[in-house]
C-alpha cells in the first residue's frame, strides 16, 4: 500500500476546477450582510498556506532556506490566527431581536459560539 | 502488516488534509447564513488546527540532507507559529471594528508573503523539478509577492499613512514595463534551469531580482488607486493570495492547499465582482481609472436651499411618526455613534414606531462593514435590510433618517446622466415623506459632488457630530416623558 500523493497534469487541473466551482457556488449564496465576515473568513482559509511553510522549513538544509522558511511559517501563522480572530469576533456580534416574531431561534447563535 | 508502519506519517498527513479540506468547504458553506455563520468559522478553525498539527508529521519524511537540522527546524517552526500566530491573534482581538478593512489587508498580505516565501525556498533549493513545477512555482511566487506588497500599500492607504493616491504620467506604461520585466526574469529562470549554457546571471541573484520586480509591481499597481476603492482592491488581493496558495500547493503536492487556495481564489473573484457591481463600476475601471480626482464634471444648478433643523426637534418628530427608516453611513462609524443610534431606536420602538435600517452594499469602507458595525452595537440583524429589499418602502415611510451617508442617497445617480455616479444603485431616501440628514457640515461625499437630496423640499439638515446629535435626540425624546406603548 502506498499513501504517497501524486497529483500531476490534468488531475491537478480537475482539482482546481472543482475547487474553484465549489468556491464560486458557496459564496454566491451568501447574503450581502455577511460580505465583510466572508471576506475575512476566506482570508482565514488561505491561511492553510502555513502548512506549506512548515513543510518547507522542516526540509530546509541551508541557512538561507531556514530563514525564508521561518518567515513563511511566521506569516502563514499570522494569516491563519488573525483571520480566525477577526472573523470569529465579527460573527459573534450577529444576533436576532428577541421581540421579533419567533421564526428564528434566537440565542442559538450564542450557544454555538459559547463552545470556544 | 508491519510494513505499513513507515507509511503511517504519510497516511496521517493525507487523512488530516482530507479532513481539513472538507471542514473548510463545510465551514464556508455554513457561513452563508447569519444563524449558522459563527459555527461555520469554528468548523473551518478545527480544519486548520487538524492540518497544522498533522503537518508536524512531515518531520518523519525529511530527506537525508535535512536530518541534521531537523531538531532545530522543528524548534523554528514552533517559535514561528507562536510569534506569528500570537501577535496576529492579539491584533485581531483588539483592533477596532472600524479598522477591520486594514486588518484584513494585513492578514491577506501575510498569506501572500507566506506563499511567496515557500516559492523562494523551492527556487533557492532547486527543489522544483521539471518545467511545469518550475513555471507554477514562479507564477505562484509572482502572484503571492504582488499580493504581499499590494496589500501593505492598501493597508497604508486605509490607515491614513499614505494620504493621497500617487499618480504620474505614463503610469500604466511604467507598470506594464515592470510586469514585462518580471515575466522576462521568470522566463530567464526557466530557460537557465533547462540549459545551463544560457546562464549569464547567477541563479540566486536572478531569483532576488524576480522577487524585487514582483514586489515593485504590487506597490506601483496599488499606489494610484484611491482610498475609497481599496476594499475592492483588498478583495482582488484576497483572491490573488488564494490563487498563489493553490499553485504552491500543487508544487508541494498538497491537495489541501490546492483546494483551499482555489476555493478562496474563486470566491474572492466572485466577491470582487459583487462589490464592483454594487459600486456600479467594472473591476478594470477600479484598477485602471482614477476615480474621484477627475472632476471636470459640471454640476447643474440645484434648486432649493439647505434647511437647518435642531436635533431635538427632529428627534421628537420621529417619536410621533409611525415608521422610520435609518440610512447609516461611514460618518456614523467615524463618530462612534452606533451605540447611541441603537439607544435612540429602542426609544422609538418603545413608543410603537416601526424602525428599520437600510444598508447600502458599499456603506462603510468595505461591503458589509456597516452590517458588522451595527451588529457590534447590538442591532439585531433582522432589523437590517439590504437595498433591494427596502427601496420600495421609502415612499410609504414617514421619516428617512440619513446619518453620515451621502453618495449612496444621491438621487443624481438615478436622474443625472452626466453625474459620475450615474447608474449606481442608491437608497431612495428622497422618496420618504420627510428626510432628516445628520451631517457634520456642508461638505461633499467621496465622489466629490453636491447631493440634490439635501436641497429637496422634504429634507431638513441636522448639523453636528453624529454621536452628539443622537445624544440630543435621545434627551429630547426622554424629555417628553411619554409612556412606552409596546
């Protein structure tokens, strides 16, 4: 059995195409009220680049590679942590009014958030 | 069965990345409604944590050459994660909500920089083998570097460090030359790797030159764009970073990076188009045209006059109305008046007045930022209505209260074909029976044009800082001593 991943040529293009389509469709449904959290949310998601940085730094041989790799991890971690912090902070603020018709479960937003 | 043990780290990374990719998609999906959105970011956060923890398993698979430094490198990873993550987390927790666009710009630049740095490690180490891998690395490096330097300029502009757009003659040509130079150096790198005899400039020097050109391109691309257009620019760079991450993911053969990067790339592009549409501009118009400076436009004569009114009187008038629609703009946020506004709204509601908020798509410095600012003040989101949902209701409303907004309620966008904002969707506040405009002075909005709404028969101006005006309104209504109805 071999778990080594090898993506090349057209397989990569298929992955890109499907992922791009998924992103387009998912974002297309988001109401305008959430555009700012969404922008910082998607900003958080590309913070996954930190994983690439960790890979590069662990495999670094020369001092130059170590220095650049260190910055890759530093910046990637900043992207991920900061993106999460601001998005979570913004989304926690959205709540419905208690006196509004009870078609929405008010408070559910809070209880989910309280996990953190 | 024992033969599987050496493969376990690889299996762990593969499974973790697969889970991360799924959690990102599911998390973003949950973000499509305000009810599920907070859990959405939490789900995506778990995905991130899983992927980052699993990436330490890479330590089991490093090459012989990297073995001696492994412990040091692991230490470096932990230190970098702690410093980068810790600082950014602290910054994200403490930043004021009005400064959110700048913050997103910085985090986005960091992501672009990380993608560029990964590409640099691959290039310096000569690890990208094969023409395809090399070209993809270079394209990713270019986009990542542009995103880094461009985002930093965007941050400087939004934060007021750079006050004026920098423009000079032949700027487009100049930028075109930088782009061509970057591509030329990139092309040279590819050619020289394939055929050593072509080597005229040492490899490391050429790589530095390549990054210098790419960074310069990002800077000069962003400098001429006005501060008001920065949100669209940040959104473009957000998509760029996603793209760069996706491409570097391909080079590193990591599908989680490929998927997350490309999802963000596509989402960012769509978001950019939506924003540009809300401003009635095309994306190329934002990037290549100088907006707000060229005021050759001659304004036609506007009939009527500005009619000042006392804040207290306006507040009392609204207390006796049956319906009020509030149009908040960035001026409200500058005055930090959201909290007072909601206090005033609650007073009105206690008196049985129906109150709604009408938010323009580009109110604030970033699409949707006004929604966040109102939410921060405690306004429930089911009181906040978007343009298309509320525009028909103005004509049946007693009062429209415009606070700190200007261009987004300028009727010239509907009627005056020569106006620079003609065609931009606006909130029809002028159609309300009576309009109150809270404004600091008689100044103009971002577009630099006079607003005909303010001169209308049905419009009264309440001059003053938004927060101070709201405090007066609250006092006046409280002073009436009316009992609560609802």
